[in-house]
């Protein structure tokens, strides 16, 4: 009897040991795709809300190897993985920063090893950007303990100590940010209150870290990108009904709207003199979601009436979710969230919009961050 119990204990221990070992190894294998002359990148997969299934992928452009679920491989001791709802990712210096929205934290990783260096408490964080040794994270909350405060905020974090140094309040439900000439611009959405959307971009002086003003733009703002000419491009999601989505250009010299583009924009990225945008919009005529892929010449501030993708490929993308353009190779990367209930896809196109390769990634592939591993 004792011998039987002993054998049972040994077997259970062996199984548990095997489970712990397997948990530290990704179930995915490296996937060979197409090597590129461009940059490598990280892709954060948002995962389903309250699903605790966010993940991190990595593409090595030199070898053409795409690896999935690398956070778990590099950090087996983190039992619950990355957490819930990876909303944004950025690289600054030797570190990778990932905003985990529902898990209320900012994860900091070593850029080369993916080992976790720190976690910073940020409630309801949205996006991250960087300037002069500081990380700035937008949050739907004020981070002052007053849960009923209707305003959102931006936290300033030291990238050496990882301490939250100061928090400044902005508009309700702030989204993307951009920095131009020591000023931080934040798109306020007010997305929690469809009867009273926000319609402003907050302007923060980074030297004093105080809000200088708010620029009136349009309701329910979301995306915000800076170009090399000192202009900002900010998207309005409208009210998903009577008021359509639109794109606005802001002159940061005057902090005023200088132009309105009569197109809807779900997401955009800027590379050199081109803004790449896509829009997913419900059509009452076709009773389906219609998707468009557009280009804007930002130097001439002119909408180019053509798609940056070939039609035969674009029709196969079910739910575009992220867009990025490699500044070196000019490859265009698009992700497809598909049905939101199955793993997404990452698609790579050349600068002519011709598909080069695609690969299955994680759930809701949300953001790409390019990096040069040769830089410190």
C-alpha cells in the first residue's frame, strides 16, 4: 500500500513538473516567412476583454523568422502571462513598453531578451509615447484615487527608475498622443458618454507638465499622428450614426485646425510624405461593413484618390485592426482581427500593395513597434 502511494506521488510530481516545464515553452514553433531589408518588430496582440489572453510576437527581418507568444518563453515565472488587453506598445532606448489596459499596468521589457524589468501601475491605460528620458501614458482615469473624477489623465514615468513622477489631468477618455516641440498633444474622446462626447485635443507643456489649452476639433477623437512638417493628423470617430468619421489636420505653430479631410479614418500611420489610412464603415445600402484603404499626400495636404492595396487582396481582409509602414523597406503591414473570436493574421505588402506573405498571429493583433537590434 505504501509502495503504491509512493509511486502515485512520484507520478503526480512528474506530471506537475512536466506541466511547469511546458508552461515555459511556447506551443508555437518559429515560422519562416520572407526575410526583409527592413526592420524587425514586435507585435502586441490585444486579446479578448477579460480573456487574459494578450500575447507578444516578434518578427526578425534578417532571418525571416516569426515567433509567437514570446513573453511566456522569456518570463516563465510570470504565472498569469502578460495579462488582459494589450492596448499599445512602444520602444525607447533599450526597453519595450506595453500598455495593458484591463490589467491596469505598464509592462517594461528588455528590448533584446524580452525579460520583464518592471511593472508600473496605470489604471485603464491607453497609449504610450516618449521624450527626453520620460514615458508618457494616457489613462481613462485620473490616477489620483478619485474614481468618480470624470477626467482622464497622462502620467509621466521616469524610464530609469520606473517611478510615476507626476500626473496631469486632461479631457475625458484620452486616446493617442504625439509630441512636437516640447508639447504633448492628446486626443480626448469622451467615449464613455455618447450623449456628451469630448471634442478637444489637450496641449501639455512638457517643461512644466501642465495643460496649456484645449484645441476644439470634433467629437469622439481617437488617432493622433505627427508629421515631419509640424502638423498633426487626428481622427474623429463621429457618433457611429448621423455624424460621420473625419480626419483633421492641426498646425502646431498656431494650435488650430487648418484642414478637414472628407474621409472616414479608423486608423492611420505616417511615413515620409504619405499618410496611410483605412476605414471600416457600415453601409445602409449594402447592409455590410465596407472597407477602404486610402493615401494622403501630407506635404501637399492632398487626398489621393487611390488605394494603397491591390483590390484582389484587400477584399480578403475581414477586419483590419492595425497598420504600420517600415521606414526602411517601405513594406506595409496590416493585421486582420477576423471575427474577433479566432487568432488574427499579419499581412506584409510591398510598397506597390502586392502581398508578400501572411502569418497567423494572436487574438486581435493591435499594435506594431519597429526596432533596430543593433542599436543600444
